[in-house]
C-alpha cells in the first residue's frame, strides 16, 4: 500500500507529541520496530510482544517496495496515510516521523499516529474506541479506586474514593496515604503498596478506621495490584477498597454468640454464670453491663416478678471497659429497688426489651426518680441504653442493662437483636444453674436430715466427724456415718457409701442407715449385721428393677444397679476390745497413744448387694486413748492420687500430732482432698475410753431361787458404795426380776453384772439362747409381770445374744 501524500519536515523541528495521548512507535535504520506504546496497541491492536522486532512496513500496512530505504522514506515524513488494524480493516491517520539517535548513535525514527477526523471515501468504519469509555468508567466508579506512583503519591482517584475520603480528585492528587487516612490505616496500606512494587504480586489486606472526621468506623478489604508498562515493569499501583463493614459486623456478632455459647454457663453457679455473660459482652457490644436477678431467685424461691410497685433486684454481675466499674451504683450482691416506671421494672413485667437514648422520656423520668443513677449518667456521658429481660422456660429471671458511653455510635436495632439473643442464651444457663442449686440444696437438706444431727450420749468414745458433699457437678452422693450406743456401755461405729449421686443415692443412704440402727438395736454381731444388710440391699435392687419395668413415664430414670459398701465396728470399753466387719469398704485405721498408725487387716468382704458370700469379723484389743478412724473412699481415692497413695497419705497425716479430734479431721481433709472433689466424703474419728474396774462389778450366781435374795443384797451394798442410794430400790427390783427370770427359764451358768456409766446398767446372763418377751398378765395369773415391771422402771432394756447363751440388760437413769 502506498504511503500516501506527505509533506517533508526537514529536520523534524516543531513540538514533540505527547506519548500519553498518541500512538507512538520507534523504527530503527533497518525499518524494524524497536518501540511500541500502549496507544499504538490500542490503535492497531498489536500487543507489544508481537510488534517489537517486526518490519514497520508490514506492521503498518505499507507497501515494502514503495517504502524502499527506511532512511529516505521516513526522514521528515508528515502526512495522512492508511494504516491496517490487526483484524484486517484500514483506518486513516495522521502520521509524523521524528528523526533521532539511539543509545549507540544509530539513526532511528519516532512515528506518531493520530486517527484522522476527516472521512475518507475508502476508509472502513473505525473500530470501537474503548479509551474514552474506560476513562469515564474509572472516573465514575462508585468504589474507592486510586492509582499511586512509585513515590506512593496519588495520580488518579475515582468518584467513589473522593466521596469516601471527602476530598476531590484534584485535592487527592500528589498526596500520600499518610496525608489522608489515620496512622494505623496508613502504615498498613503503604507497607502493602511497597511490597507490591518490590514483588510485583498483588496483595490483599484488611483495614478499619474512620475515613474522615465525623464518620463511623468502617472496615475495608483493600487490594493493591501492580500496573505494568509494555516492558513488564511495575510503574504504578492500583488500590481498590471494598467496604465490608456489614460483613465484618455480622462476623463479629457470630463470634460473640459463639463465645457466649462456649463461655457462659461453664459452672452451675448463678452469680458466676451472670458474670460470664457480662465479661463476654462488654467491650464488644457495650461499654458497661449490669445483670440484676430477682431477689427471690437468689433466695431459692421460684422467681415471680411483682405486678406493680418498685421491683427488688439483686446485682448478680457487672462489668465495664473502665477499671473498677465506676459507672455502677450497686455492688454485686446488693439489692437495688427500681421504680415502677423505670425501663427495667417495665421490662420485668412485660418481658420485652427496649432501646433508649438518654434524652428519651422514659430515661429522663427514671433519672428524676433516681438522682444517684442520673449523676452517673451525666458523669460518664452515657448516651445509649438497652434493657433486656432474662427469660428462660417461660420465667423472667432478671434484667440486663447495656450502656454505651465510650463508643460514639448508639445502639441500633441490630444491636438490640444481638443483645436479646445473648440474654436468651445466658438466661438458659442461669436457669440451669438455678435449678441445679435448688436441686442440690434439696438433696443436701435431705441428706443432712438423714445423717446424725448429734451424736448419741455414750461414754465409750469421744467422737468427731466430717461430712463433705461432692464439690462438682456430679452432685451429692450416698456417704453416711453413725455412732450408735449399744447395751453394756458398748458403742457401734459405722460408715457406708452408696454408689451413685443425687437424690436417689441420698434416699437409699437413709434407708441403709435406718436399717443399721435397727439391726444394731438387736445387738447382732458385725458379720451377722452385714448379712442382713446385704439381704436388704438385694431386695431394694429387685424392687427398683420392678419399678423400672412397670414405669409408664419415659422421663423416669431409676438406677437399678444398687451397690453399697459398709464398715461396722463395735467397741467394748469394759473388755477394751473391738470387733469389726466390712463389706467392700476400706479398712479402719487405728492410731495408738504414741501416734503410731496402722490399718486393720480386715478380711475383704463383697459389697452389699452382691449376695451369696459370707462376711468375716476380726477382733483386737485397743489401748485406752487410741483413735479409731473410719472413712469412705472419697477421702483416699481421687484424681490426684490412687487408693494406695491416698492411704499412705492418710497414715502419714494420722501420725502427726494434733491438738484435738476436730483439728485431726481438718488436717486430714486439707491434706487429702483436692479443691474440687468429685466424690463426697464421710470421716469419723473416735478416741477410745476404758471403764475403770471400780465401775464394773460381776457376780456368778447359783441356778437356785434362793440366790435372788443374795443378789439383791450385793447390789444394795455396791450401790451404797457408789453413792447411788437413790436408785437402790429400782435396781434391786430390776435385778430381782431379771435373776428370777434367768433361773426359772434359762440355764446355767448365771451371771450378774453392774456397770456404772452415764446410766446404771444391770445385766443378767445365762446359758439359754431362748429370748424372753413381754406378755399381758391376766388378773389371776401368777407370772408374766416381771418384764413388764422391768420395762416400767428402766429407761431401756433388751436382750443380747452371745456365744453360749444370752444377756438381758436394763438401763436405769442416775443423776451425775
């Protein structure tokens, strides 16, 4: 194609074109293209890598033969010519050639082409020119879009950036980010742009802050992308900021709700649960939070808000972004009375939350009625308030008040919905804690009522005890203990443990303790008593299994695997001997007067409820002043040590001197128990006493009725020596009837024993195992009145079976 008409320019004088607005190319002396601008690419469609190195004539659509020598053809060229686009169509353009030298001193020409504005008869329709459209799109982009040079100064800014930053594009040009945005935002953005210039890789980062004074804090996702020249070098950086404030707030709300679910309700304590709610939400939703619960709830009464008048609320928890919570007018645990017209009082009555500004009429009237709270509002600049009810399972438990005074943004409806969700979840946790506390209090009251309220009067031992319920969510267990006075000045010590926790274990414990007392009153030996107790547990388990099989309530949960342990020990202060038997229970410990401690080698018996296996008892002599230590496994076995280590610690602790039995109990609990025991503990310590020989008198009687008179005389003389003349007549009558009964209905040998203890004990033993019983004598009967007289004159009486016979005893009260 011909090059068209041209007017030589001679030396190429005149002003040089603006490369930014024209299509330019550089051609060397051989006619090859060595430079190709972005404008040339837009005009003819050839990319840089396809244009450089190719003959200019072929690229521009010229006839190579007509062009001839490039030096002659291009030198001083200026005129109109037809250029060929990459897609094949032709366009008319004004073309100028400017002669110059390259860096080696060789000739080259700068070609500048400008599309012709005049129509050409043979010119095809020009292609779509997107340059102007692109410029318009950039300028009118509603997103913040900016271009920065290598000095990190703004070159261009979209309308969206101008609106967001509150400056025009002219005001932004030449300014750095540090001159426009807050410092913490500036550093992040500029460091990101520098990395883009260094690496040539785009980066994305998150920034937040106030774009200008008087606006709310915003969140943006900023993308920094490199802008390269045709040679691939990074000359500029493009910043695009996407406002993600709504998404960020939604994410923060989800995180807050997740934290509420995981952190609120970690313990079954009402006050702690309320404090956890305040701790999680303060600083993230509100600047100050108070949680008040109905005072009746704290006292264990079913919460019922009053229908009118002021409302008494107890401060359960509070938290603030300021140290010491200076905004509060109450401290945790104090009761505050809210006026009837105040938002918290109305919230409790209606169960609906409310959103207020401090200028609202409701808040203003509240401040009038409560000057102290009004002073706090003014002092700390409180401007936005939310009042949220704590409702769970249809019961209003209290109210939470959320306040903002540090943040400038007031609460909005989304914040209200979020606070309601937080309060709903926290209220369920509070209600769970309330129910647990109520159930635990009920179970503890039941268990305390089933345990000894005071130790029975007896002189055989001095006793001290401790019962500690489990301090974990497992609840109360079935540990128990008892001190039971027996006939003959003896005493029985018992401890037991029902496997399991809760009300069921406590109720079963009470039944077992009652059974032990009943069996002890019959004066059964320890091994026989455990046999009867084992039968009882077996029957109880069968009853529970039957109840479970016939239960129609699916919510009914009965534990049918009933297992219990027990240790039963009898101490006789006259003979100074102990007899003990155990059913799956840890052995007792004995501490000698010299503080040497040892565990009794007790035969290991099966737990109660296993059935079919015998129990064995052991007997040993005890020195006066020794300690008998009975305990449950919760004392020696736990998460911090196993049973063997626990018993070793128990022995070491018992060998340490202590001022009293009470101090010994405290020392054992402090040494062996962790802060949060998962099992309850029963501990019983008894210091043995011995009756002096002067307090016991024994006579062997002939199996002849004439021996009765002699027995009365011996008793009379002994009581005179003891200074018990006031009970001599009663004692003679009781001894006469018991001895007569033994001689007439029993068998030899017959023995009489008197023991002076807190009461006067009269015992008559014989070789018969037949136990007497009272019967009502008719008018003309000669017998049948002896035991009736004994029962009338004695405080207690009974029969004790022993090897080779029985003993009938009676206790007569004396004045000490």
